[in-house]
């Protein structure tokens, strides 16, 4: 048997393992605040609803804090530093990516679910 096809198969298998490992390392589960406290990690995704009138934004320091109610009903203050979303109060759901530090969730990224104009109006 020639070494060329065997070497090609080994290199292809190694590349597949590397790609799968890279995806697995960057995968982040959606968790509740309680699970985030118990699990640890710095790339956890918590999805929830912003508590009305809890948004505090400092555009000069690029900081934002708000209270988020997760799917289990737990409310926690989220601190975010970085790009500030301008439509946070209109978003029906927000995904905060980060980690729990003490009694707060420190977010490195926010993903907003945009309200859709195609939903039928509520009567």
C-alpha cells in the first residue's frame, strides 16, 4: 500500500478532530443564574427579560447595568462593559454572555432578540 493515501487520511482525520475540538471549546450552554453560580466558567449564556426601569447606562465609561429575570424566575443584576446596545429596553429577550461574580453577572457580550414588526398586533 502506498504511503500517500494513508498520510492523506491521517491528516484529514487530524484536521477533523481539530475542528470539532475548536467548536466544542467555544460552545457555551444556555443556563439559569443558579446554574451559572454552580457551574462556573466565563462564557456562559443566560437568557431572560430585562426588568422594567432597571437600566443604568454610562455612555462615557461604556458601562451598562440592568436587572435580568432568567427562565427560572431568578433576578440578578447584569454589569456590561463594552458596546452599548441602544434598544435594550425594547428587546423582548436578552442573552448575557459572561460569568457570575459574587451577586452579579459580569457580561462581556449582549445579544438582543429584536421585536419583530411582522407579529400580529395584540388586541
